[in-house]
């Protein structure tokens, strides 16, 4: 039976890595005019992971904060899906590590989804359907976690970043409510961005990736308009996958100009810049400070909008565009949930950004090199790398082909299944 409240996000939390590099320092090292990064790409800083941070630790930090700040009973979680491009193993999902490190119940389905930056949106779609159907009141924990890494000195380097976003999906959504059937997809095989198993850095055809992103947006938006009955005037906010903030600007411009053409050049109530300022800019501040989070970029924007939004954000409709290279795109809509006062103070992206430690270029290169060493068999020789003991969990390297995590406190293994009374025959008719 459909919940009268709908299905959506009940809680959202972001893990901001503890270190960052101002892009002025990267511009100086690369001999590039700083304005190219600050204005041309719209990025001010990028999150840099400490060697003891990886996709697993960031996922755990984001989820741990979520469970504590929103006072969530972990036994209510029956589905855990991690969307990531930064898989740590070809077979074992990140979700398995996270499940253990959080001490989630045994009665839980765990898996990872993969399609570059689209992966978390695919995970959310799975959660949405599960919560509306066989979830029977249980919650789904969806995590987007990634480290965006390109070659040193490459054109992609200023669009790096890292972070994780954890979202609890259920049938009492107070944060963001999905609108049923208001979604459109686009998929096409294209080699715009990929990362073979043997590499820690992505290979990218930058111009082709920008072109493919915009083509996917145009197609999904047109399809969405045709099937949803919604159009330009129905959205208070438009949020996009943000590899770098200027990309959101290009995406917004495409939709705006499309609408101008549809109206034969007349009837727009706002000029392009003004419309962009009111509908998209309020969501972009985390991306400017953290860089590309890959799967988490769109959802860090959503969290940013919610954290900074004034009272008017409650009940507002947002259109969200998710893009994953390779490629798959999706445009969907939802409404910001009620009771912003209850969740706004719990997101805390700004506080984490403020508490970060600034690196210089040498520190950034050193972290990269140490991370590469820790990713090799036999790298675990003891404790954390200096400056690495700061969170709930640390990645200490690899021993006997197994990743070693130190967790504080140690999670209690949970054997308490949460299975609400369920009469199968009532559902199957048998
Ligand atoms: P580039 O070679 O730096 O490009 O690569 P550029 O020379 O065209 O410069 C970029 C912008 O800076 C241009 O503005 C210049 O005019 C401007 P635009 O024409 O685009 O409006 N500029 C300046 N502005 C002010 N002052 C100056 C100045 N100089 C130049 N002095 C590129 C840029 C994004 C291609 C590169 O960084 C890259 O390859 N990044 C990685 C790929 C990427 O982010 N693609 C985005 C779409 S694909 C996607 O989003 C998926 C992804 O997230 C992966 C996934 O799905 O998992 C990547």
C-alpha cells in the first residue's frame, strides 16, 4: 500500500574530507592564470583525502553522522546501497564494509551500484521502489562516496574533489519527497570518461564529456516535460550534477534558452543571470568548496540548498539532473519536505568546511603518493599515517590481500532482525 506521506529522503548528511587545497595553489603550480579555475570552472577549492581516508571511511563517516544526528534506529535499515566510482575491490562491494563497520542488522540487503556519477541516483531509484513496496516500513540507507582523481598536471586536475553523502529513504520523508512517475532517462554508449581497473586516475575526453552531459540533459528534460505535465514555471529550483560549478551554469543556460525558444523569445519573467541566481546558485556552495564528488555531487548540492535555504525552501519543487559518464542521465523532480527547522541544523556542511585543514601543493602531492602506496598489498605495517586519526574509522592499508580498517568504537555485530509483521498471503493473494 502506498504511504500517504509518499516516499523520499528522511535524513541527509555529508562527509567533507578534513583536508583541502585552494585552487590558487594548484594554478600557481600548474602555471595557469588563477581566474581560469575560479571563474572559468567556478571552483575555489578541492577536498583532498588523507591517505587513511577512502571511499569506505567517507561512507561510514557520512552514515554515522546521519544515524546519530537524526537519532535513527539502525535496526530499521533493511537495504543498504552504495553508489560509487571508487570501488575498492572488483568483487566485494563497499556496502559490505560499511554494513560491518556500522553494525547494521543481518536482515539487510547490501550492494553497490555503478555507473560513474549516476550510480547514487540508480541506488535512490531502487530504494524508492523498495520503500514503496516490499520494504514494509523499513528504511533504505543510500550512500554516494567517491574520490575524483585525474593525472597530476592534466586538464581534469582542477576538477578533482572527494566526499560522501548519506541519505535515509523511507515512507515518512521530511527532507525531500520524490514525485511518483516524474522521471526521465537517457543512455548511450560513449567513451567520455572511464577508469580501467588497473588505474587510480580517470581517463577523460573533456570536451566530449561536456557535450555528452548536455545532450543527456536536453534529451531527459524534453522527455520529462512530455510525460510529467511539468514545465519551466513549475520549478523553484533546478539542481544538476556538478563536476565543476561552471558546468551547472552551462546546463542551466541550455534549459533557459530552450524555454526562450519554446516561447518564441517572449514571456520570460527573469533574465538568464537572475534566473540562475535564484534557481541554482543557492545549491552550489558545497561544490565550489569541495570540487567534484562524482556520485555525491548532485546530492551535496541538494544538501547545500537545504542547509542554507531560508524558510521559502520548504515545500518548493526542485528538478534534479543526474549524469554519469559512459553514459546515463536522469531528470526527476521532488518537493522539499516540511519541518526544515528540524533538519537544517543537522546537515553541517558549512561547519565541516570551516574546520578543514588547508594543504599547500607539496602536501597535496604527498597525500596522493602515500595513498597510492597504501593501496598496495603489504602496505599495512601498523598505525595511521600522521594526521590520520580524526574520525570514526581509518583505512590503515592492506595485509594478506585484505583491507584493514580501525574503527572507534568497534561496531557491535547486530543480530536483531527488524521484520515488521508481514502476511505474505495478503500481498500475493495465495
Ligand atoms: P580545459 O582544457 O581547462 O578547458 O578543460 P578550457 O580551456 O576550455 O577552459 C575552461 C573554461 O575556462 C572556458 O570557459 C574558458 O574560456 C575559461 P567556457 O568556454 O567553458 O565557458 N577560461 C578562463 N576564464 C577566466 N579567466 C581565464 C580563463 N582561461 C580560460 N584566464 C574541462 C576543462 C572541464 C574539459 C577539464 O577540466 C576536464 O576534462 N575535466 C574533467 C571532465 C569533466 O569534468 N567533464 C564534465 C562533464 S562529464 C561529467 O560531469 C561526469 C564526471 O563527473 C564523471 C562521472 O560521471 O563519474 C566527470
